């Protein structure tokens, strides 16, 4: 945001009323209570997303067929690959939405939603049109066994029609986050995901639809979630539908600006996609049971990751506001709170994983072959919060402040480490070698990123120095 006066109280145009979040920034110090008000809804809302994949795997796992578990795992990787590639829709929309709120400009508020909205819808429709090519390409990359591929194709051929709604949900949720609508974000995601869980059980366990049932449950919940999100946007903003439609128009220059500003985040996402697809491909080469076991382990790590992502989202909002207000003291406070909350979450999650490490697998399957493989791999699961936590949350501070180049560079460096280690470790230690490379990948996410934290701080310091110089010059003139 752009402050009108250099004080701890920031004034905005009267066209938009101050949200509760603005009150949190009326003082230099952000308390744990302030952080909690933003972090908790984000943690709850973000963790519901990986719970869907976990429930899909768990429900299918109750049928006792490894090919079904592996098929859902492969199908999930394919769909996540498509979605994550354009995950920057949410991140960038959040930033644009927050800046529009700070400027108090109704037209900018509308365009911050509708421009990425139109792009997301277009990309989703292209996915549907190119579904045959996408499936053949994914099949070539992952190369699963025939039975697994058959189940994965069922999953993919249904869920591909949800692609526009998933990408549109990214923009809607991102926009609500930028408006500090934590409760609205929470309601939208929790309701949609609970619906998915209920439909999973009904379609698979009652109607015996198998993998198709899981896919239909996800598709329906994606559509419902989008409808709820749009209703909340229209209800909470006061922006009319005609205004939103007008704001969807963009020039070639507008499109170029949106694409160029997201290039770093896109490249970061590409690195993540290569990483996850290599995990899936290598697991498939080690056999169906190993692929199914890794799918369960990955679902647990996804849940842990998204818990940290909730903290990252809160830090993103606070850090973005700190840089927007050019307030170094506030940014330092955000860094401290990010560290404290991340450390506390690492301790809590490590304890929970350790206490129930032997039981988690039974939530997904009772197959002895998979259970035995899972028990061998649990040490890698126990160290995951420690090696992954700080990298996952510090990332939010960089994206929230628009400091994306270090995110891109660190992602490339981290992927290079994974590829190098995986190239020899799998031959030496099998699946343990794959998870060694996996662990080092997450270690690298903080090791290669945090040294650039000064780039974030510099945005506040440079402005503050320039502002002080300008003030002194004005005083001399007067």
C-alpha cells in the first residue's frame, strides 16, 4: 500500500472502509494474538486441500487393491502437475488484491480479481481441449504398470473437466486472502473439502464406483467450492457484477505485465513439478507396492506441508503490508513471529508423527505388503517437519513482498541437488535413496533461500533512507 503520511497510522481513501486487518497494522508491534487471528484460519483452510488427496487414497485403500491406490496416486500427480503449474494465479492475485485494498480504488479491486479470473478460465478450457495430449504426455513421463495406468486414466478423464473451476478457485481464494477475508477463505475451502470427503465415502463405499467415484466426488466439490467463493466475493465487496465484467477487459500491455510479473513464480513451480514427477516416476520403476507406499507417505507430507503453508500465508500478508508501508520494524517483527510459529509447529508435528507413526498407514490401507514397506520408511517421515518447516514458511515472506527472483534461483539450485543425489542414491539404497534425495530437496529450500532475506529488508531500508533525505531537503528549503 502507499501511505499518505509517514506515521504508524496509515490513511486510505474513503471509498473503501478499513478492514479488521488494517487495525492490526495501526501499531509498530504485531502481537502473537494479531498473528494468530490471521494464521489460524489460513492454516485450517490450507490444510483441507491435501486432506482431499489423503481421503481419496484412504477410501480407495479400504478396497484392498494396490493398483487402485497407485492409480489414484498417479492420477493425483498428473492433475496436481497441471494445477501447480498455474498456482501463481493464487499467489499473484493475493498480492494485487492487497495492493488494491490499500489504494482504496474500486476499479483496481475489480480488475485485480477479473483479469487473472479470465486467464484462469482460459487455461482451464485449454486443458480440456488438450486432454488427450496431456494424458499421453503424462503416461510417457511416469510410465506406470498397465493396471495402474488404467485406473489413473479413469481418474484423469473425469477430473480434467474440473480444471477451469480449480484454477478459478485459485483466483477467488487468492483475492479473498488479499482482502484479509480469512473467515470467508476458511468457509469456502472447508465446506467444499468436507463435501468432497462425504461424497468420497458415498460414491466409493456405498455405490462401489471405485476410482471413478473418487473423481466424481472431487469434480462436484470443485464446482460447489467455486460457486460459494464467488457468492462470498460478491457479498463482501459490494462490487456489482457489471463492474466486474467491465474490469475483465485488458490490453496487450496489461497481459504482458501479468505474465512477466509471474515468470519467476512459474519457473519455481516448474522446478517443483519436475521434482514431484521424478518422485512418482522413480517410485513406479521400483514397483507398484513401492509406488503405493510412497503415495501414502507423500499424502502425509502434503498435510504437514500445508500446515506450514498456513503460517507462510499469514507471514505473506504481514510482510507484504510491512514493505507496502515501508516499515522495517514491522518486517523484523514478522520475521521473528514467522520463526517462532514455525519452530513451535515443527515441535508439535514431530511429536504427533512420532506418537502415531505406526498407525498412520492403517488410515489408508491394511495390505500387509504396503504396511511393511511403510514401516521401513517412517524415519524419513519423522524428520520431515524439521527439514521442511522453515523453507516452507520463509517462502511466504518472499512472495508476499514480491521478492520472487531469489525464490526462482533457490528452486533451481534445490532441484539440481535432488537430481544429482537421486541419480546415484536410488541404485545404492533403493527407495531409501529416493527419500534421501527427497529430504535433501527440502533442506535446500531453506539453505538456498534464506541468505537472500536481505533483499526483502532492502525494500524497506532504501525507501526509509530516501524518505528521510527528502524530508531533510524540504526542511532546508523551508
